[in-house]
């Protein structure tokens, strides 16, 4: 009995000394219980709220995305671009830096949407231009996976890196508001950062495990078995925790490099068996039109306005998703970017990953278009977001092998997302330390696992709702406060830069 009381007292003392962690635990567990107990009621509520937010703040999301890209590009070519985050040489070689950056920032999403999104855009052209349906499809896909997404990430990477390595502060977003130090407002900023991060990461993991389940049921020719998703969620969190426990050098870096290597091999495998010249032509044309159409695309002007419903299901959802991932990805990018200049981080962090995504979607998108053309009559085989890539691979040699590789890649990307998230969330709740206690890492692995299981239930409570649909609604709601906060952070960063110059 004495031992039991001692353990309880130590736990209570630990939670008392970590107020941010304690509040986060209560909030996430309460939200999970709410979903477990009544998923249908919860879904109805978020569906209603997401429509209201779209109607009121839809334009704000679009302006925020454009503003973030322009702000960073201007910053890169000012004298502030020369500021180096830390006085040492880069800690990681460029290739490893890009691998970790891309794995943490995109990961399983490029497998989820590789075929389904370009095909959807081709069959349902969102904008009206003189380009072919195929080029429009790739251009709009590039728009949703390109500069804006990485600008959100890089923006928060610069904020975190600047205050950590230049101002010598802790790894907390509240450092952007030193005038409120010690107030409840600051605690609210850190709590908002943590909760936004958790929901964004769990959304990605829920989607990824649903795709693994979809791939397995397709390969085994069985009906949907959601137990696959639940089992894989446990495996992914277990391996992700082990990786985070070992740290960046031993776990995350090696996994990221392996993921990028396997992804590149899969890309080359499809590329060399497809119409290479057509792929390169579509890549060049779609990239060119994306760049020159960037302003009207970003503001949904005239012929570039796909309509409110389309924006809600696609662009606003993506912007909310990237924003939800921005705190965690930003911290991680900052952590691995020590020694690099602001200009290097902005240009390298926006352009290189964007071009990599453009090539990826050009290869899979163009190849899908050609398969559809060969069919003569498209039967909707690529419409299911969770199985489309496996249906696509059936048209190529070694289909079973490449499908297994795709599942391995999905698991690998999800593990790198989980271990990065565990590590970053532990930094937040362990007072911004760069090497957080392993107790925090264990707690966050358990918490996110529970919440992910809740999200899988939310996406499977009836036949009309899937994980993707549920997360589209939830993310638009939960990312809004953080979107508003990011404007204040940008203003504060500019003022801080000016003070530094003085």
C-alpha cells in the first residue's frame, strides 16, 4: 500500500511540474472518450461547424497561404536572409537534411494521393484554362502540394529556429511573445500549439493506416476489415516510440533515408515503364502554368475559382492540414537546420521538396491518364483514395511485389511521422528542451495511440463516412485558431528582426 501511494504521489508531482502536459492529457483523453462514446453525434457537430468556418473564413485561409509564400520569398532576399541559425556548420549533410525534411513534411500522403488526386482533377477539372485536362489536373495538384504547403512549414521552422539558435530561447512557440512572459496567454499559445499538432499528426496516421488496410484487403481480395487498421496503428506507434526513444541520429535519420531511397526506386520503376517524354512534358507545362497562375490560383479568382464546395473538400482542407502539421514539422525542420542560413532554409525548404512532389505526381498522374485512355471508358477504378495506388500498380509487372513495397513505405513514412511527432511534442511539454525526457516520449506515444484509435472509429461508424471525410471536417475547425495566431507570430517576427538589425 505504501509503495502504491508513493507511485501515485510521484505521478501527481510529475504532472504538477508539467502543467502543459497535464492539461494536454486531460483534453486529448476527454476528446477521445467523446468520440468513442458517440461518434455519430461528434461527426454531426464538426460537419456543421466546418461549413460555418468555410463560409466565414474561407477567403482568410486563401490569403494566409499566399501571404506566407510572399513573406518568405521577400525575407529570403533581404539582408535578414543571411542570418545563420547557430554559429556552426550544418549539423546534417544536405541529402540527409532533405530526406528528413521531406519524410516528416509529406510522408505517407504522397502515396495516398499519388493516383487518386490527379485522376480526380482530370475527371473533374477545378479551373477553366486553355490547357489540356491533364495539365490542369497536375497544375492544381501541384498547387495543393507545392509552395504554400512548404511555406507554412518553413515559416514555423524559421520562427522556432530563430528563437532557439539566435535568441537562445527554448523550443516553444510562446517565445514569439516575450511581452506576455509568465501570463496565462502564453500558456494558451503553447497549449494551442500542442493540441493542433496532435490532431494534425493523428489525422495523417489515421489516413495512412486506413490506406494500409485498404491495400491489404485489395491484395487479399477480402472485404474491408478495419481490424487491420487498428492492429497496424499499434505496430506503428510501438516502432515510432522505439525510434523516438533512440533519438534523431539513431532512429529518425536512418528511417528517413531508407524511406526516401525506397520511394525513389518506386518512382523510377514506374517512370521507366511509362511514356517518359509525355511525363516530362506534363511536368514542365504544369510547373510553368502553376508558377504563372499562382496568384489567381491562391485567391480563387475568376476562372481559377473552383467553387465553395470544392474548396472545402480540397484546398481549405489541405491548408488546414498543412497548418496543423506546421508546428511539429516546423520544430523538426528547425531542429535539423542548425547552422543553415534563413535564405538556405527558405529556398531549400520550399523549392526542393515542391519540385520533388511535382515530379512524383507527374509520373503517377501521367501514367494514370494513359491507363484511362487505354481503357476507352473509365470505370472509376482510381476513385477510392485508399486503394487507388494498388489498382494502379496492377497494370505494371511485379504488381504484388510493388504493392508490398508500397505498404512497407506507408509503414515507414508513418513511423517517421510518429517518431518525429513524439519527439517534438515531448520538446513542447518538457519546457522546450531540445532533448526531452524519455518519460514524455512514452506518454505522448500512448496518448496519440489512443486518439488515433478514436479517429479510426470516427471514420468507420457508418458506410457514408470514412477517415478522410471525418478529418476534412475536423481539421478545418481545429486549425483555425492556429491560423489566426500565425498572423500575429509573423508580425512579431518582423519586429524582432528589425530590433536585431538595430
